[in-house]
């Protein structure tokens, strides 16, 4: 997770520690949904230190990860080496859309990839377009009800997602699941405790 609305210097500073800010285990919703899919090509946006990417690679996925933090990439590659897998990890700003490849991926993950509304809509549209026929898109992010909770996430309401926002963003896909949920996070030091999240699963016909 790297929230692109915060400067890259913030994320480089967070990731330069030897400790993994969000742990080394995958996000629970991501793991649950990915385990139901046959391996193929996977794109992970705002992937951070690689916890989801490495898990997917261990499950046989061909993983392309994108984040704008060099420190995040270095941590992810160290985790990949430690677990004996390979990642294609691109250092790029999500909003440049240089990662977009129409119809290229059997699965796309956006796990806590928080963006301002205009950038969010552009990135989500590019992600939907990059999904192969029959592919699935998985998203988990904080909802506005997260404000005031100490378990992480942006502190500005415009960076938090409502299910209705996601329904509009991914209207070109078949939305299978799009709901807010109360969860307890156990994802390293910066995602810990009760949280309010929105979870979406969508597919391309």
C-alpha cells in the first residue's frame, strides 16, 4: 500500500525501515478471493512492500507490481528473494497510466490504493480496461467511516471510498460484490485494529 496522494518522500521514509510497515502476510480479502482463481497474469497497483505480490507469486501467478517508491520496490524484492519467487516490479506513478495494458491481466488488485476523485476515476478506468475477458478485479480500501479510527488510512474524506463510487467507476465490469465491512486489521504496525473498509470484486465478460 502506497497512497499516491501523499508524496513519495513520505513513503520512502516509511519503507526504509527493516520492519515491514504492513507486515509480510497478504491482505485477507485479497488472499480469500485470489485463492478461488486459477493462476495467470496479475497486476497489483500501489503494491508497496510486496506482501500481496509475493503471496500471489508463491501461488503460481505471474506478477507485475507497480508503486512509485524505490524503497517499496527494494523491500518487495528482498521479500521475493527470501521466499524464492520472482516479481516484475515497476517504479511508476499510478496516475501516469504507463502500466495500462488493455486486456492483459487475468486478475488486478488494488489494495488500499487511495487516490483523489479525478485520479481515482482515471486509474480505475485504466485498470478495468487492462482486465482480460473472464478476468477479475479485487479491491479493498478504507471507507469514510474509517475517519476517527486509529487503524490506518488517509485522514481526508475525499481519499476514502464509498461503494457507490466504486459502482460508478467499474460500471463497465460485472460487479459481483461491493460492500462496506467492519473488520479487524492485523497488517503490521500501520494497519492494526478495528476498521471500516469497502470490498469489491468485479469481472470482465
